[in-house]
């Protein structure tokens, strides 16, 4: 008997449900009109807005029958629309896999809910469909099938520059000579944050722009402008040692960079952006170690690293101690009241490129000023000079290094009293540190001999760590 009653109840339920027709959806949330169906046939507009962190907003406008206009903004992490189901999210919360509430509409009405399914066949044939709720609580069911061709996504190119003067050249690989009136610009170029190229460019010290056409050269002895040729000598393969001698300019490649052998590099500047281009670069052939990196492999290489913007290549930290104390014998210290020592370490790409000990008043509002190189420091407004002492000069062991220096060609250049000054510009904590005619220690001689050569530094846009 119970089975008969259950069967009757089930049949009655089916009849009741069938009697409702297709005009309503029965759910726990209420009864809603059935979705109006629209077929979308034409791509009206397509726009890709590239944002920070690789995020992209893709706005698609599709039109169809009965004047239908579908406007939707998807969020992706690729240059094109990825196949997946997209859910709605507010503009502030939207991430890859969302479409944006408030600006996504159908026939002018805001879309408030629903999943948009995207499928992709081949490179550009899309199917976009979904049942969506609008702001007036009506529903629409949309469908589009057709080609959507996305423009290629140009990479974001940036570059960093580190300069030093003068440029030192060598004729025998052992003795380095200064090229008077010159400077060396070490230019590192990135494409979408990945290393793309590294160029060492020699120009006149007075040149203020990178723009120009530069030959790649292995024997630079003038300031007309040239790119330092690459070097690659595989000593282990020759049986002569454990290291590979490498340096100079190159294009990034894995696992060994493509070191430049010849050709020309053109650098143009426009509206603050820089383009590095060439169609005739040649690359050192490293397949035969017996050529010592002196021959080029067949063919040429073209590059076009366009619209590069300059990124700060320098950061700094400042370790402060107060008051400043100096010593001339390493044992007895004299305190200078009302002062503090600013130990400023400048880094580029994780490597220390300079270290300056600058004495100021206590808690200065700014580090800006001109600082004399003094030994000893006796007041605020002075720089603690550097010192290199090889204990073997006097029969001992070890090396003592103190005070201020900067790096050049992998060597510390200790600045000494007797010439030049450091000038610091402080723009809200972003520093510029320059100096010319700096006296340097000759570390090949005992007793702190001063080199016959002078040095210079030019660190700009130095950001705090």
C-alpha cells in the first residue's frame, strides 16, 4: 500500500512540474523568468590593457541580433584570452580568471552574476557563452563563436647604466692604461625582467647621451665611441687552468652568453625611451678553444630592444653610528661631539659598487652637501678616506682595508685626501653621489702612496633599500 501511495505522489509531482512550463526556474531562492537567448555574431571592439605584475585587462565588445551589445572585461595573465570559466569580481579584487563587475554590461545593464565560459580552437577561434544575471534581476543566455585575433604582446624593456671614468684599456692583457677624457658605460638591458643583453660602451667623458652608432671593437684607444668586444678563452679546455676568461659585451643566451665579436650597435632616444638595435652583430665562435675566442661563428645576429625605459640600477643602505670617532694609530680614539658617521653602501644587482663613510651632524634633515676628503676627519661635512694595507709589506700576513672606496673593473679604488670631493644630492631619500679628480691610493706601493691617476664616480637615482 505504501508503495502505491509513493508512486502516486511521484506521478503527481511530475504532473505539477510539467504544468509549470518553461517560463520559470524553480529554486530555493525564488522563481525567475527563463533567460532570454541572444546570438552574438560580430566583434565590435578589442582592447588589451597591460598592467603591473603581468596582469592584463581584456575588454571585448560583441554585438548580435535584436541590437544586442555585450561588453565584458576579462582579467588574464597572458596577452590573449585564455580558455576557462570566468567568474565575476569587483575591480579591486579581480584576478586572473575573473571578469570585472561594474564595467561588464549587456545592453547597458550591469552584469551581477554568472559564469562566462571561454573555449579556444587553434590560435584564434573562440566560443564564448554564459547565462548571466543583470542588475534588474533578469537573465540572458549569450553565445558567440568566431575569430578574435589578439595583437602580439610587446615585451617591457628596461635598462640600467653604471658609469666609471676613465676607461682602462690593455694591450697585453696584464697592464691597463687609462684613456684620458673617456668614460665607460656598462649598460644592462632586460626584456620582461629577464636579462637580454649587456653592453660596455666607451665614449668621451663629456657625452651626456647614450645615443649613437658604435662599432664593436677589441682595441679601443680613442673616445670616438665603441662597444667593448667580448672575451671568451676556455683555459680548462686548453689544459691551462681551471677558469674560463670571459668578459665584455654579450647577448643573453643559455647556458653561455653570446659574446660580441663584431658589427655595430645603434642606440636611439625618443621621448625618454631608448632603443638598442643592430642587424649585423657577429658572435664569438667558442666551439674551438684553440682560437682563443678570436674568430666569429658564421652569420650575423639582429636585435631590436625597443622603447626601453631606464630603471634605477643602484640601491643603498646607511648604517649610522654617533658620535663619530677617529683614530690614527688604531688604538686611541678621539670623539667628535655633535656628529654621526653615515656608512653608505651602494649596490647594483646585488653587488657592492661603492662604500662611503660620510660624517654629518646628528640626525641631519638631508645628506645633501659637498664633502671634503679628509685624513683625519675633524668635523662634520667630511669623508673618511680609504686605506689598503698589505701586512706582507712588513713581513706579516693578511690585508687591512678601511674607509671609503668604489669598485672599478673588479678592484677597490680607495679614495684618499689630497684631491676632489664628494657631492651628494638628496631628493627625499633618493641620492645622487658624484665626484671628480678623486685622489686614489696606489695599492702596489707600501705606506699609503697616492696614485698618479685620479678617479671619478657618478651614481644617480640611488634608491633606498
